[in-house]
């Protein structure tokens, strides 16, 4: 087996995927989880781009198009995730406030 | 235009376009989102029904979007299972839409917080119609990258719908659901990349025809399967489902449990249908074991729940198991296996949606859904309680319901292939389902007069739509040949 | 005793992390195995893309894939963006705990300087997309960036678009795409099937509208909630109290 | 399909339709509910009469409906189903009349009568089932339609009894389901009109067939209250009297017994069952149940519980007759389906009257009831005599044929079982009669609701038991006439099974 630069890129993509996965599983904070998902997505995109340059002769545009589409999808879902995370934290914050208030009045 | 409708293949694309259009319109008409919403649902229903009719009368086919043949372009595929799923979505979706109209109106009328409920409804219709379009797109798609895009559409809109209720619990559940969904989607996408690397095509049929057990393909199948299992909430991955489904608004719960779960499973099935002959007994058995554990564990959890909606949500966890125990049975009888599992899917969809709708009505009327305090609610909402009970019958697999037919087909497959452990699982599942459903039904149908006093606040359309859906689940017990005829139409 | 427990707990967690790391490493090995073995990868679709490029109406291969061969994906992708906006707008009213820092004069003048430049670059990318790298998404991203800058600076330019029209503007991209696709079906019989002679112009117009819609949607996503809804912390707390009671 | 095939569907619809309408009626619309009930019951009787005449003239009625490829729901009227259909529809009419008066002014009547009609529809479905699948279909539905009736009172006791009932019957239903599916997998759909379907399988799959038989038997045995599976029946006594009457005489227990007949005679066939050695265990089981039920009945003080254990015992005569397997014994068993129904429904009507009019539930408080409720107690006495098997009452006819059949088959010990059980029957019925007629009243009645004019109670509470008691006397007296159940049973055994 010949170890070409393409393999390095591909493996890097997979490694990014795994690193993201690790972050998603092991990190406790929501923001980090969301970033981890983005790292995973980047890994997949890198892998796809590597495929486009697979045999090095002719560059395949289809994976490029897939990456572009994937990026837009990923942006959209990241935005939703961030907005939702904001709500979750906001709620936790409000709840703390409520508890404090209840304690103060009690 | 009319000539086009009559002759062309545009039937295939209509169930995707129409809800998209409806979503845009209901988003634009923010003062009156219900009108375009319900109208969109109605039109989509008829388009789906027309597609089914077209399929039965003219046979299945493919539709090349933009006129580009695969592997270059994307194609849609209409065959029995795909159209059956579209039809199921149409029936359940229409009932849910009618219900939702009454639901939001009742909520807007009931409390002082009109603004909040108005805002909820304003977002509900576009989200729901987008979800519907995405599901139809997913069922009809024959292109694996396109499947990824529809999966993401489904995931995002489901998350949006889950979070819609605004309750703190629903926000947390939605967040978890979103992360799990994204993980599933990315896993799926990586699998797609692997498949493309090997086959140089995104067309599922072309890939399926050339499938081998090369390492890259194995990894692709693992990634895709795990991704979809996460989204289907098969046993070890089921943790996100109950809070998300139980804390959502009533129509949303019905949509999530009745339709969305089936969407991800459908893709799983499509992928496995092709590889099943290759992978041998082991992998299929593994799936079935997970399914079996899901059946037992979900049922046990359902039995332990104090809240009606949580009970129904855990029952979904259990019923998902049935979708996976079919795989070992399909090795020896692929057609019969597919028929059985699709029958199960459609009857579960109707029954479960009806139960969630009914539970939502009870919640709205009584103000809580603690099972032990629901005695006597039958007097106030007879149709709703009846719908709940009828849906429960279908889940238990008792006649005369679609669930009975599905269970019959499952059992007869398992018995004739002499897979006794599967027989045991199916039987145990039915017994456990009977236990937890009877527990709930005994309370809500109880003749005791601990009546939940107060005037009826729910709209009539809520009661009738849930009942209609439950009656469809019952009707499925009598239209077996029709449904099987539809399933068997080739692509 | 308690300390002991907590150390035990910590140990358990550390063990769990270690275990997951090991499993992740195994997963990576499996993926690498799948990636490296299995012979030569297929040549992909490069050749068929080139072969059909003449009929696609554009010269850039990626643009041809995006807006002609696989335009259905792109259509749905526009809807993903639209959906993102709908979801974000549907969430409960919210105000961040840390208010944005006051706008300095540097930001304001930077905005004044950058915005025209970004619009220009966006337009160029859009134009360039027909025969080289570039296209609607790149242009849309730049425009989105411009929108983000405007939002950060609370620029008066934001009022060019009245809030009432904002939903319409957000819808415009997907709606236009859908209308074009259906129009092609009505005229030519195939969904998204542009005629060869009109393909070029259709694609350019589509790209322009899509770029605008993408830019706008990205900016809207950045903003994070529906513009007309701002609620005080008090209202939020009240709503929360009431819902807690309901549960 | 010609008109007379629709007759069977009409028979089902004649109670289903009114039932569904009654569900939607308001609680207060009493007149329309009563009209619908009686209209449904009478229509059904007329239709059944038409059907019987048709069968007698040699018409065959059958309706087929495919629910899966190769799997049909079949309704078919053969002489055996005609027997059960007639019994059910006649007794339903009386039970309906009785229930209307019994439940006067109690809550939830629309609900009650809705399920009541549903229950009868399903029972008729069981009777008319033409294959095993259809039988299973209706058999499972019977559980569901009777449960709301069992828990109708809504008390904690009723709910507990309902739970026990559900556990037993649903478990039985699942066993039956497995058995049916398994049998289908081996032999294809099992039609009742084609006996001997399983004969070719005996050689190769004997053990499997045996297992399936026990699965099926356990499934129907739960409803027939065969010995270890009878636990739900005495507990279900908390239900209102018409429901008990329905459970014991018309629907549930009878459906179970009918199922045993069908499984032995129509699914396996006597010869196959005998070859496989399935009859002897069934014979032993039913003998044990007969003795066990009678012994347990002795020690019950609650009247309805005593009657319930009596049912456990009496219904097993049917299974016993079938398992003996000689023509006379089969006739005895089958005719007991009718005789036991008539007598037991009378007893339950009377028990209901006593409870409703005087508030008496326990046998120890019944002293002197005969003077307060002479008509009711007369009916009760007739039925009890019949149960004991005094000649020339109905019960005697059944037992006589059973004994003759057993002797013909060389199973002399069965006669001893019959004698002993008759003695036990006497031991638990006669003290009731003696106390009611010949002992003095002790203290006030717990809750005397007073006389209605010159009658001892509401006329609709009195007429049904009197009629059923007289009929049960007549079927015994006129057993040899050509219109008696015995004659019909002879017809069944001759034409249906060629014995």
C-alpha cells in the first residue's frame, strides 16, 4: 500500500471526527458540545474533499457540492443549537433567581 | 397544466412541493397561519392519496429531477413501501393538522396568555409543514446524499417543534434531541462519504446492486446504521426520546412518535434491505436482540410511569423494538417480512398518534396527566377516551385492529421459521403492552364518578380527529389485502 | 467519608472517560482501516460531470452540480436555512445575560468602510461562480458577514428593510427557487428541468436571489430571535413561574 | 353473494347497530334506549329463526371476508352454531328485559347497554365463526367487551375483580393466539367445515399437535373456567346480576365451552384427538373440575359465589361429554350447553331479585324468603332441581345421556362422577330451598324496597326468570319432542359429525 498525501488528509478528517465525538461525549458544557459537533462536521467535510481528489487525475466536483451543502446545513443547525443553548442557560439562570427570591422572602 | 398532471410523473414530486409551499405561506400570513396550514395539509393529503392511486393503477417508477439520470442527478423512487409511508404520513398528518387547529384555538380561548399561544401556533404550522415535506422527500428519495439533507430538515424541524411548548423541560429535551440528531446525521454523512468513495455514486439502487463487503462498505454500513439507530431511538440510544416526546405540545408528540421515528427507521430499512443477504445471521440477530431488549425495557418503563404522556412515550420506545426484530425473519422470507413490518409501522403510526392526541386532549381538559387522578374523565370526554382505548388495543395487538394483523404476521413468520426466542419476545411484548395499557385505560375508562368537573373546554375537532385516527387503526384490521397489494408494487 | 465518596466518584468518572477514549481510539482504528484498505477508490463522477457540462448552462463544474444536476439538494438546502430561521424565531423570548458592550467609534467606522467592500466582493464571487470557484454560497456567506457587522454596530442601515418585510425577505429565496422549479415543470414537464438555452440565465438569477436570501438568513440566525419580540427579564421570570406551576 | 348470505351479517348487526347508537345516547334518553334494546333483541330473534328454518331446509349460509391473503374471516351457520346462536339470542332478550328493570336509576346506563349489546354481538360472532381465525378474532373481542361490564359498579372490589379477569382472559387469549398461529403455520387456515385436516399430520408432527392442542385448550379453558384456570369467575361476581347472568349463561363461560367443542370436534376431529390421546386428559380435567367446583360451592355463604362455583362445575359437563367421545355423551354435553344456560340464568335472575328487592346477598339470611318472594323462589326452586338433575328436569336429561355415553364407551367410572356430583349439587342447593321455604324469617330484611302493586317486585324482574324456569322445565319434560334442544342436538350429531 502506498501512503499518499490523500491518505493523510483523509485520516486527519477521520481523526477530527473522532476528536469531535470525544468532545461531544466527554464535555459537560453545552457550548463545548456544540463546538464538538462542528469539529465533527469539519472532519467529515475534510474527508469528503479528500475523496474529491481521490485518484488525483480529475477532480470530482460532486463532493465539493456536497461539502458546500453540508456547510450550510451545519451553519443552520449550529445556529439553532446555539439559540436553544441560550434558552436552556437562560432558564437555569431564571430558576436560580427564582430560588434566591423565594429564599429571601421565606 | 392539466395534461401535465394527468400524464406526467409529477405526482411523485407534489407531496414534497405542496407542504413546502404551505409552509412558506403560513410563515408569511402570520396573522392567519392556520388557514394556509390546514389548507396545505389538506392539499398534501390529496396529493399523497393521488400518488398512491397512481401507483396502484400504473405501477411504480422513478422520477429524474431536472431530467438528469443518476448517477449525475438525483432521482425519486416510487415503490410500494415508499408510497405506503407517504400515505401513512398523509393520513396521520391530516388528522394531526385538524387536531392542531382545534388545539391552538382551545388554548388561545382558555387562558389569559393569548399572545404566547398565538406565537406558538404561528411557528407550529411552518415547522410542521416543512417536517411533512421533508418526510415525504425522505421516503421518496433514492439518493443517499439527498437523504442526508432531508434527515437534517426532519431533525431541525422536529427539534423546533419539541421546543415549541416553551416549558423548561421541553427546552432541555429539545437540546438533547438536537445534539443526538446532529450526531446521527454526521455519522450518516460520513457513511455516505465512505459509500461514495467506494462506488462513485450516490444512487441507492446503483449502490445496492454493486454492494460488497469491502472494509469501507462495512464501515459505511456501521456508521449509517448507528446514525439512524440514534435517530430511531433503538434501545441503548432511546434515552432522549421520552422527555422529548412527552413534554412537547400534544400535536407535536403525535407527530414525533407517529411519524418522525418511522422516517429514520425507513431509511435504516432501505439500507439493510440490500445488505441483509450479505451480512449473514449475526448482524441481523444483534439488531433483533436490541429490539427485544427495547420491547421489554420500554414496556417496563412505561408501566412505571405516573404520567400518561410519559407512558405513551415509553410505549414508543417499546414499539420501536418491533421494527428491528423483523430483520432475522427477513432473511428467509424477505417479502413477508417487509409486509409484516410495514403493516406494523402504519398501524403503530395511527394508533400511537391517536393515543398522543387523546392524551393531549385529556391534559388540556383536566390540567394534568397523572394517571391515577384521571378517573371519571370518560364522562366528560367519551370520544377521546374511546380513541385512547382503541389505540391501546392496536398496540396490544388485539382484534379488530391493524396491530392484530401485524402481530399475526410477525408471529406466523417467527413460528414457521421456528425462531422460538422471537416468539417469546413478541408474546412477552404483547403481554407487557397489555399490562401498561390496561393500567392507564382502567383509570380513564373507570366508571367511578370522581368526575373532573368543569365545562368542556376542548374543541370538537380535537375529539373527532383523535377518534378518526383510532378508527383508521381499527380499519387497518380489515384492509390487509389492499395494503399488501400496495406494498408489493415494485419500484 | 464524604471526601472518600467524592474521590471514588471522581475515580469512576476518570475510568469512564478513559474507557470512552479507548473505545474512540478503537473506532478511529476501524475507520482508518475502512479508509485505507479496500483498493483503489472509484473515479467518482468527474467525467460524467464534464460530459454533461455543455448542457448545464454554466462553465464551473461545482456550480453545475449545485444548481443544475443536484439542484434539488440546493433547493432543500435553502429550506434548511429558512427552517433554521423559523426554529430560532419560534423559541421563547430571550435576552442574553451579558448585554453587548457599547459600540465604539472604531467599529462604526469599520462598518462604514467594510460594508460596501463586502457587497462588492459578494457580487464578484457571485459573478465569478459561473466559470470558476465561487457562487451563491460564497457570496451569501460574505453578505451574511456584512449583515452580522451591521447588527454588531446597530447600524442605521438596518432600517433600510422594515421589520414587517423581514419575513417576506427571508421567504423570498426558497419561494423563488420553488417557483422556478415548478415553473420549469409546468413549461418543460420536469421539476427543475431548465431548458438548455435558458439554463444560463436562470441559474444566474437563481444564484443572485439565493445569495441574497442566504446572506439575510445568516444575519437573522446571528441575531437569534424574532426582531419584534423583546421582553423584560421580569416577564420571562413570570412566565417561568407560571409554567413551573403547571408542571 | 345472495340475500341469505347477508343474513349472518344482519344477525351480527342487529345488536351491533343498536349498541353503537346507545353509546352515543344521553344518559337521560331512557325511552329510546329501551326501545333500541328491545328492538335489537327481537330483530335478532326473528333473524335467527329465519336462519334456523333455512338450515333445517338444507340451506347453507356463509360469508367470507379476506383480511390477509390466504386468511379469511368466515361466518358460517352450521347446526352447532345455530344451537348456540339460538340460545344466546333468546337469553339475551330476557337478560335485556331484566337488566332494564334491574338498572333502573343507576348511573352509566348508556355505557352499560352499549357494551351489553357489543358483548352479545361478539358472542354471536363466536357462535357463527366458520374457521379458527374468526373464532380467535371474536374470542379476543369478548374479553374486551365484557371487561367494562364486570367493573361497571366502579368500586374498589369491582376494579380488583376486573383486573383479575383481564389477567386471566388476556393471558388465555395470548395462548390461544399462539396456538392458532402455530396451527396455521403447520396446516394452513383451519376451517371448521373440513374435519380431518390435521389427520395427515398426525404421523409426523404428533407432539407438536399435542402441544398446540394444550395451548388452544388453555386459551379457551380460561373462559370455560376449567379447573386451574377458573380463578376469575367467582371474583367476577361483584358485577351486577344481569352481567353475571350474561357471563355464566350466554357469553363468556359458554363461549369457552363452545370453543372446547369446536376444537375437539371441528379442528382436530374425534378420531385424531383420540389417536393423539388427547381425550383422556380432557376427561380427567373436566371430572376434576366438576368435583372441585361442587365441593367449593358447598362452603360458600354468598349466594352468587355459590352459584359461580356451581357454574365451574356444571360447565365442565359439556367438556366431559365431548371428551368421552361417544355419540350419546356428545349429545349429553351439547344439550347441557342449552340446559345449563337456561337453568343458570334463572338462578342468577332470582339471586338478583333477592338482592335487589330485599338486599340479601348471603344464604344464611335467606330463611323465609319463599313467603316474601314466592314467584321468584318458585323459579329458583325449579332451576335448582334441574341443576341437581332430578328427573324429569333438564339437568337429568343431560346427565342421563352423559352416563349412557360413558357406559357405551366403557368408562364406567364417569357414572360415579355424575352420581357424586349430583349428590353434591343436592347438598349445596337443597339447604337453600329448605331455608327459603320452610324456615321462619329471622329479623327484618336488610333493605326491603317494598312491593309494586300486587306484585312482589317489578314485573320485568319477575317475568324473565319465570319464563326461563318454565322453559327449562319444558325442555326436560318434552325432551323427546321434535322441537326440543335434544332433538336438535341429535340432528347435529347425525348430520354434522355423522355419528
